[in-house]
């Protein structure tokens, strides 16, 4: 089965570090490391610095005259809100249903060049939809295997980049290009942990050298390699959606409370009509946070109940290493009128675990 | 790490033979596969269990695993320290991380269980 999975250029580094691997979006990626474990890796990111190999993320370049205008007419967020050198969280919606085909980051290089980082599993589909719609002169190139991505995240991440001679001062959601030895890197002030951090987009062949340098320079700062297990607990504490769980082709940004990433005033983007209609009618369900009131740990697909009545479903749920209790994101039927501070239960393998409805994040972010 | 003086189940529990009760935990192999354990649910003393019956849960950051009774009998003790220190199962699965003690209905009940060599063979498959 693993024969079909793609591997990062850092795979042998992970093997040497005793990583346990998991299949994710068609890639075999490290879940946790022998000297770490989810809790230790999570804590390193919250209190010091961690480095993640997220090379499974997609990389797509959209180039040619009017590339930015083209992307702005397809994806949900308004690219005119940012200038060149800035990045933006945006959504690729299905034009008929406004369900989320993907959520992604768009890096605006200029009017004729946009770089996209979609989710691993959705990259081919995003490319297919964009390529099919692209006007003459604009090319959409899937560069999944051209770049590795290393996420350096945590309160000491700026110190780590300084030690490597890489730019660290640029503001949140912006990016800079830099040389590292013979390699040309893009250093983005982005991340998926809620901490101050960077994502380094590195040419595939240069990735092992950069990875080694990050671990060496980070050693005095307490850096730990961190896997997808910690990445998931970190992002869940922030209430960041994971596509395929909290967001999907069956879940719209109105339901997932991502309307801040929708350029409502734009004349056109995919899914606009369906999304406007849903906003007008009111969504059928809404994404809320749940905090466990006892030792129960909610998990995806568990049923949320009000009394005996099913009122929703957990989409992401885990143990919060920071708060040391169960937390979840759950889609809850809007018609119930359930709101912040209301109490529900979650069916945890036959036991009714009491939970309180909250507005995420579960832990205060410190991205800036 | 598979101690020679213990007995094992195919579900990755270990049993330390004893009189009048046997001590039960999960193996090093099991704790490693589960990852960081954050929550343990155990039966109260006095609970009667049948062989193979799910009687508790061990939950890690990423998954949950049921614990099955390796022998039939009555639970006479559970490791109360695990409520606040579930990580003991990770750090010392055969010692401080024990789960329960069961007084077997059949004092020879552990004879059906795997020995260390048999369990090692199972984990190496």
C-alpha cells in the first residue's frame, strides 16, 4: 500500500530520527518522532520552536499576463486587499454548490504571477479547475515535486531564522526571497500552529541541507522536529479548519465561519451565487467549538446531542495538550438555536460526555 | 522489551501471574503504537469480567484502544495514579503503568496465555 504513496525529499532524515509515518493526502509523512511524541513536539512549538516537514503541501504557479486578476475571479478572497509580497488565505469553491473544493494560501508576487499552496490531496483538482478556466496566456503549473516546504514555528522561530541569516522581520502573512548557500528560498510568515512562525519553500534537492541547518541552528534554542500529530493538535487548538474534516465539498465557508475569507464585494468568484443565496437564507448548520466538561475526548464523526436529539457532528476532535482536556470543532444544526455557553453532550463510544459550546480559538494565538 | 516472566494476549495486554490476583497492563509494543497516552478509563474494583471482555479504554492524543480482560474473574484493584499520570503507561508500561488486578475465577487461567517467545513472534509478524 505504501508503494503508492509519495515521499518527501527528507524521508531518509525522518527514518533516521525514528519517525512513525502516516499516509496523508497521498503522501507518507512523519506523524511523530522517536525522541518527541505528540505532547513533547506540541509543547516545543508552543514554548520554543519546532520544525515540520510539510512538503506534501501542493505548490502551484499561475503565470502570465493578468494571472492575479484571473485568480481573483476564481478564488473566494479578494486579492486586491493585499499587495505584492503578501499572502492571503483563500478558498476554491465549487461554482454550483459553494462547497469548499480546497482552502489554500495565495502568494501574490505581482499582477502576472501568483503562487498557490493548496492541500496535498486537493492539488490536482485545484490545478484542473484553474487550468480549465484559465484565459490564453495564463498558465497553471502543478509544481508539487519541485519544492519542499519546511514550517519553522514557535516563539523562538525568529531567533532560529536569524541564526541562519534568513530574513525574519517581515510582517505576518508576507514573504521574502532569500539565498541560503546555493539555494533560493521563499521565507513566508505563515503557519498552521497559531505561533509566530515561518514556512520555507525550498527547491526539492536543497531540502536536506536546509533541514539539517535548521536543526543545527535550532539546537541551542530547543528545536524539535515535529510531525503531523502535533500539527493537528496545534491547529485544532486554534480552531483552524482542516480540509476533509471541518471543510469539504459538502461544507460551505458560511457553515465553517470562513466568510472573512470571502470577497463579497467582488463581481465574480466561483460559488458566489450559491454562497449569497445561503447567506440570505441562513446556513443549515454552523461550525462551533466544544470544550469537554469531563475527561471525554471527542473525535471526528461522533454525534452531538441535545437531550436525546442528535443536533450535529464532531468534525475535528482531540486532546488539547495546552488545556489538558478534550476539544472539538463540530457542525451544529442552526435551527436548534444553540449558542455559545450552551451545554450539549457528545456520544463518546456510547457514553454521553458533557461539552460546552464555545467560539474558537481554544488557546490564544500569538502569530504576530 | 518483552519481559520473560509475564504472560501475554494477542491484544497486547500483559499479565503478571500472582496469588490471589494477577496484575494486568498493556505492553511496551502497545504503548509505543498508541503514542502519548492522555486518558485511561478503568473498571471499579468489584467488577466481574469475562475473558476477552472489553473493560476499559486507553486513549492517546491520536487514537483510543479498548482493553480486554485476559482472564475471567473479579477486578480487585485499579491503578488510581493513572487518573492524573496516564503517561506512566508510556514511561513504565510493565511497572508503574499497570492497569488493574484481577482475581481469576480459575487460578490456572493464565496458562492459556502466550509466553514471552509466543508474544514476540506475534509482534514481529
